[in-house]
C-alpha cells in the first residue's frame, strides 16, 4: 500500500513541477523561441540534455514522492 501512496505522491509532485514550468515559460516566452531554435540546431546537445532531463525527472519523482509521503504520514 505504501508503494501506491509513493507513486501517487510522485505523480502529484510531477504535475506541480510541470505547471510551474508552464508558468515560467509563459513569463519568459520570448526567450523560449530562441532557445528552442538553438536546441534543434544542435542534435548532440539535444540528446545529452534530454538524457539529463530524464534522469532529473526520475530522481525528483522519487525524492519528492518520498518526502510528500513522509509528510502525509506524520
């Protein structure tokens, strides 16, 4: 049962992070266009940054879900 709670807490945290990212992109929208153009022009860096982003998402998912679960069970 705790694994299910850990998974649900992780999903909540990922949703909060995604919404925060959307707010930041809405504020800094003009800079995002030039960044995306640079990002598409460099395929090697795109792959490296994508792998780093994937690892960060997994690590943040596990860390924050464990933290949220700990806070809710106290």
